């Protein structure tokens, strides 16, 4: 959009012929603020930094990056402004094959070199109105989504609801000395898949992952798509072990998934980063998501299809052993009756972690002033002696 109300709408003209650019600018300069570039690569760099450009006129045959490549980058961009930017292609009058290729790549309209001023201005005005309508609809959709807990396009929680829900979950965990975990899940090599195979395929993959996440989480969990192909899962009353166990189950479900796309069978993988209050402390939601993202990126650098927690990669063997060793209070009391104090002392952090929510509830009801903060500090050691996964 234009920077000021009186400014002319800005367009970008991309052609390796200086004469063609000059001819078009001469026709448009009274109605448009024209920028020009001689190849697709420099045009792409200009579009990334100049958000005021409302429309592009581009040739197809150019050095460095041709018009088809420029269209592909625009339509697969993760920047919404560039994805929906109207593009007019300059083509030969009888070049039907190139036109069809450009149309499939996302061109909105076609003109021929030497087109008359009246027709050119009419085409531009029509596409500008279309662009303005699209932006208004997107703004309305975003405003509606911000007022609703559910994103109408994904069926998952909106980011604003995720923030609100997260603050409530953290406050509850702090009050009751309970657990709170955050998982960030991302489709491996999502950006590369989009660049190589197009947004249609990665959109299909993201939809399937949304459905799997929605079906796997607990009723009290919250899921939101925080970036294309990247999801945050808030898990109240959950510790690192339980969160990692869920992440590994999710990976198994994704590994079994076979997608059919244009007569091709495709398999995908996901990586997961996990942050949990028992090992990381109760922080703000943004800080916990940030920790989970750092661990997700570590998992991706290690090759993907991995779950990373505070101590690096978490394997199924470690999680299964920890789940097998979950504290049972009746078992602990039985050990004490038998005089087996050593075993109980050794497992004190786990026992305290299991009892903390109950102790916090009793303390709140009767005002006993129990040293809950010190007990919580002891409970946070429960995973310190767990060896790193291989």
C-alpha cells in the first residue's frame, strides 16, 4: 500500500530490455509510481524490502532468475504479502505454452509488448482493485480470528488464544506447584519442500499434521499453528517425561503416514522440541516456547525425526524406563513399612514431584505454610541423573 494518502500506487516493472521498461513507464508514470529491475533476482530482492509495491509486471525470459522463477518464489513465499501480490506477465501474442506455464505458476494476467495505454491502465486498475479486496478480506479474517479461540482455516487455537490459555496454565501450575510443558512440532525440511515441490503439497502435509495433532492431544491441551508447518502444544499438569512420550507417539503416527500426491507416495517426518517446568523452571509462555524452538532446531540439525529435551535427544528407551519407574505412593509407603529407607531416599525427588500438587492443595486449604518452593526445587532434580539418549 502507498506510504501516504496522496502518493501514487507503486508497481514494479521487470524486464531485461531497457526500452521495454521505458515504454511501459512512459504509459504509466502519470498514474503510478514505477520502480524497475532488469532481472528476476534483483526484482525478488526489491520485493522483499519494499512492502509498498502493489503489483508486478514481469517478462518471462530474463537472466539470473526468469519470470517463471520469480512467480514460483512469490507463490511459495512464507510472506503472505508476496504470496497474494498480483502479477502481470509480458508474453508473446502467440506463445500459448509459455502463457499456460505462467498461469500454472500463479500469473494473474498477460499483456503483449506494445499494448495500448488505455488497455494497460484498465488491466492494472482491475488487478489493483482485486488486490485491495484480497487484503481487506485477509484483514477481516485476521480480526475475526483474533476474537475467536479457533482459527477458521485450521480448526486449531488462534495465537491470541494460545497466549491467553498459556498464561492461565502457567498461573495454575505456579499456584498448585504442578507441571507445565510446551512442545513445538515442525515438519522436517518444510521450507525446502515448499521451494522444491510447491505450496500445494506442503499445504496438504500441514493439514494432515493438524488432524493428527488434534486427534492425539488431551482435552486439556491446546494446539496452535504458530508458523507454516510449525505447531505449539501446551500441556498443563505434564512433566518432561510425559511430554516426550507424547512426542515420540506422535512421531510414530507420522512415520506410518503415507501421502498420495499426483500418483506419488510420500513419507514425511517431524521433529519436536520440549520444554518443561520441572527441569526448566516456570517461565513466561514466550520463554518456554523459545526454549522448545531452540531444542527443535537442535533436533533438525541432528538430521530430523528426533525429539529433543533439556539434555539433548530423548530416545524411546529412556522414556519407557522412566515411565516404568513412575512413583506409586502405595509402593513408597510399603517400602517405608519394611524399613527400606535407602530406596525411598534415593527416589526422593520423584516422590516429592508426585506429591507436590496434593501438598499445595492441602497447604492452601489449611494455611500450613509448607516449604513448597524448597520442595519444588528438590523435585526439579528428578531427571538430572538420567543419561543422555544415544
